[in-house]
C-alpha cells in the first residue's frame, strides 16, 4: 500500500494502518537501479483472486492506492 525511500515514512504509514486494525509490515526492496525502497505491505493471500478482492475492499474503505505484488517484488 506504499513505497518510500525513507523508512520513517513507511513506519508512519504502518502505525496509521495499525490504528485501523491492519497488520502492516515493512519489506525492504532494491530496485533495478540499486536504490532501497521501504514498501508497506498488508495481507498474505493464497490466490491472486483473493488478493484482488481484498485490494478492492481496502481501496474503497481507506481511499488509498493498492498494488498487488509477490512478496519480494517491487
């Protein structure tokens, strides 16, 4: 639900999501230029279909953009 260059920004989003009951976590990812990104992830869904549905519900409820990615993908 977010990607930041500064960990403090990612931690802020994790905290705001936690207050709303989401189990968010930070996953550190390097892009193809070697830059470090701190991505904020929620959920762990067994199928693409369940991830798509949860992303739709989250976007409607929280008015935040979502991206569905495999665990270590940017």
